[in-house]
C-alpha cells in the first residue's frame, strides 16, 4: 500500500500531524498499537508548567527563553517559533468536538486527582479550572463520589480546598445500574461506569446528586462520564441543580480516551487510514531514505510512503527500550541521546527530575531522525520520543507533542 505519509504512533502527536496532513488532502496512514498516554490524560494540556525545579510558570512563552538549547521548544525557535505552530490547535480541537478553555500566554490552574493545583494551558470546559488561586470561586462545594468507586479521593480534594477557605461537604451516591455493576470492590472502575451512563442512568444519578448537595454552591464529581463524546457529561451537568465540574481520576481517564476517539474520528472524516492494534516491526531503507515499513498485522504487505513521521512515544509506549547495556530505538535502529552509564539514568531521590526523561531519538536541526550519524531524509520525529524535554518535571508534554507534530507536518507540506 502506498501513501504520501505514514505516521508511526497514534497518540496526541501522531494524530495531530495526521490531521494537519489529511486536511491538505495528503494520503495519510497512522499505525497505532491502540493505547497512548491520552488514555491517562487529566483532561488538561500543559505547555510549560514549571521551570523544571518545581516553581510554577505563569507565562509559558516568556519562560521558554530560559530553556536549554537542546529543548524541543528552543530548537523550534523559542516562543517566536512555537506560538505560530500552536495557533492551529484550538481550531483542530473544535473541529473534533473537543471544547477547551485556556490561553498559551498565561497558565491557569487545574485540580489533580489528589488535590494538588497544577498549572495548565488548556483544560476541557467541563473540568475544574481556576484563573486565580487567591480568589476561589466558591464559598462551599459538595464533592460527590459514586459509592464504591476507588479511584477518586474526596478527602484529598477537600483538604486542598479547605486550605484555601472553601467549606466542603463530602457525599457518595449510586443508582441501581451502578450498584449492580459492583460485584466486588475491584470491578467499579471509570471505564465500567462510563459504559453504563445512558440517558436514563444519568438522569437517575442527577436526582441522587441533587438530593445530597444541600446548600453547596457547586458540585465536584469524578470525570467518568462520556466515552464517545461529551453528551453524557453535559447531560449530567444540565440535570444537576447547580454548577457541576468534573475532577480527573487516577487510572484510565474517560475524558482522555474520549479525546483520542474524537481526534481519530476527525482524522477518518478527512479520509486518512488508521491501523488500530498494529505496530511497525521493521523498516526498509535505500541509503538515507526510508522506503517502506512492515507491520505485525500486515506482514509482507508493506506500507510505502514518500514521508514518515515517528511519533511512537517514549518508554511508556515502547518507542524507546532500556536494557542493561543501554537505551535504544527498537524498530529502525535510530541514534539515541542518552547517558552511557546506567547509574546516570536516574536520581535515587524519586521526587527529583529523572535524567532518563530527557532521553530520546537524536535528530538534525529539521527534526529528521539520525541513523548512524546521518539524517534519514524523509523521516521526521515528533512528540515524547524526541530528546531534550522532561515532560513530568516541566509540565510540557502536551505542548511538545502538539508543537513538534505541527512542525513535522508543516515541513512535509513544504517539501
């Protein structure tokens, strides 16, 4: 099969690059194993949340000037290069049916599952987001959980809010459909709940919530509504008698899975091919060009393309592998930037920035992958598999994924 571009990886970076290319009528294919970091997304996207040492960043673009030259943002030209790339993100999300709030010029605050306020760039409209922590929007809230749901922590959230002067009531509710699902304490999880939230169940759940919220001005509820789209979440918000906002949960993220589905549907509407549940197992080169790839499911039926984008993620999604003798990119044998000594891969203090987070595939100035020290002429690299960024310590994962994906797609369109 022949395409203009084959993209390896179906997470945020791969889907973004594919949408940009497919919208310009480029014949595009995405090979995806099926689970990306979006499945664990908080419902917020970070551009640059901290300075890497734990200090929160207020203005992400301004803070980019302090990043090292090896950082992907610096290599894109800093704020002057990144800002134009991100202008397309809002319209892309809107076209996919993803409603977000936020600005790249000033971070807002999201509420984590364990009650920590963290800087964010974009947050789903339905989720808690605050512009100013010194002026909380509520005097009293009700934190309402589903009985038996273990991945939501009202007490942690309550402590965080009470420290900022908000009075909190904690309640738990259920309805028959959810109670019947709880055969044991391990079987009531976000995915199970989301699948059960039909219109009738949502309406019944809203009645139970309304019965317990008392004089609270707002309701905080676990983000477990809406797998395919936001209709169940919006129905619940409309049926509850006061403002309801969702808080992300631990484990699989229902909003994250939903966003992946929405982006994938948008991509397919544009005519692209998505090879779900498959992975690239081998590449075929002629000199410094990649001619085709072979996948596990297609076998000898190779995918040929004029261009390729590697967006397979880092260690989490097996885009990189770490063995006792070193770190490698396992499919194409690409060059990797990583510390040589295993003892230099990590800091023994778990809560300090970990060096391995900045490991990644080496690229030239145009983000072309290096192989044996030479650029692969028609393979660009995007997202978490790039070296130079620590998405956890910096709070930069989504921004790097989106900006480098846009850059890769734009470069291909210009070739």
